[in-house]
C-alpha cells in the first residue's frame, strides 16, 4: 500500500501544478527584467567613457574650480556605472538561483508523489 491515497496524491499533484505555474510566472518576469536591464546597460555602457573624454577636452577651457567640479561629477558618474553593472549581475544571479530553486522544488514534489 502506498504512503498516500488517491485523494492525497491528487492534492499533491494540484499543489505541484500550482507551484510550478507560479514559479514559471516569476521566472518569466525575472528573465524579462534581466533582458531589459541588460539591454539598457549595454546601450548606455559607453556614456561614461564618452563623458570622460569630453571632460578632458573641457578641462583646459575651464577655471580650475569648474574643472575640479566637472572631474568630481565624472567620478560620481563612474560610480553610478559600477552600481548599474552590479545591478545587472545581481539580477543575473537572481534568475539563476530562481531556476535552480524551481528545479529542486519540482524534484521534491516528484519524490513525495512517488513515495511508496
């Protein structure tokens, strides 16, 4: 005789299907956000280097005080770029972890369902 009767197996199957559906929705949403974030990051990746080149051109034309302000702004912009890159990497890790959890969850349901 099995560990679960037909009614319990049906409940486990329904719970598995519902859980799988939620995990797929979340996975799709994460993948879409990652794609959007990566696309925008790649489109704007060169802005900092272009701005740095522009700052170098302007430095000689500005007063030392204004040149310093512009360099400080350029440094802060570089930090924003680093932050954006970390955001893309974090979203990529989140997507990977979510896929891993989905697979583990599915295997656990199958394990419990087929227990005898």
